[in-house]
């Protein structure tokens, strides 16, 4: 406020005013929907892929030897490297989905695998004694064990998904996406737009986290009902 230079930094009020203006622009809903669906799809692929890989690694110890180094490598590689490499294989419109999937995958894998390992030994032995197998064993033994880890991973993964997905869009620049809007704000030195779109990304991340978390808790509650 002392400098009074919008190019350098806008006030919170100016950013909020610009956000309000953006909401009523023609392509706002289209932009938000495009990014939300693409990043959301990448998150869900990473979620189910991580759960599946963790279950496979837990069931077959040899599989863990193969999967673990891959997950470690994926966690270590910078997002920019993924984006540049992926641009050689896929269209820019699918870039955020692919990158989000790769970022979320190891987070979910580590959480679910740790949850499976934390299942009480006594309950495992009881399940063997009483012949509880298949889906019932998953529902009443493993699902309660992985839930705390999965909830934490979803909370972390949702934020990472929208940060990495938007970063991919900034580099790939598919039309009518949040990343494209951030890039335009940078090109035209529209600092108010930069803060406004950043606020949109944060809000969308929280909304998405709430939707996934609510669905997960609902599914868990239904799964624990004994029929």
C-alpha cells in the first residue's frame, strides 16, 4: 500500500475485487470446470492406482521389490521434468491429468501400504482361525487399518494435485484452464489476476478434498454395517 504499485503487489481488497469480477466473466465457469475435471480425474486415477499397487505389493513381497523403486523415483522427479517429457507423448489438454496422476500415485501407495502393515496381528490371526476371507476380510480387517492413513493422504494429495496440475497447465498452456489464466496474468503483468486465480485454485482444492473425503467416509460407514 505504501508503494501503491499494482504491478508489484496488489492489496487483498484489490485481489478480492478482481476475483469478484472474474466470476462474472464469460469463460470463468468453462475454465474452472476444465481444470477441475482434468485434475480431479488425475487425482482419482492416482488414488485407485495407489490403492491397487499397495495391495499388490502387500500381497506379493516380490512385487514390492519392483514397485518401491518406481514410487521413490516418481516422488523424486521434478514436476517440470514430468511435464516436458509428457508433452512428447500426449496433448497439452491431457497434461494436467497425467501429471496429477503421477504426483498423487506414490502418496496414496505409501499411505495405503503403511496402513495395511499396521493391521493388528491378533486380528489377522483371528481372521485365519474363523476363516474370514475375501471381501469380508478387507472390510473388517484392512479397511479400518488403512482409513486414518488414507484420510491423511487424501488431505495432502488434494493440495498437491491442484498445485502440480496447475503447474502442468502453465507449461502446457491448454486453452481455458487455470494454468493458462496464470500464464496470461504473468505475460500481461496482471498481478491482481494472478492472486485472484490463485485464490480460485485454493478454493477448488478445498472443495475437491471435501467431496472426496465425504464420499470416502460415507463408503467406509456403509462398509462397516454388518448384515
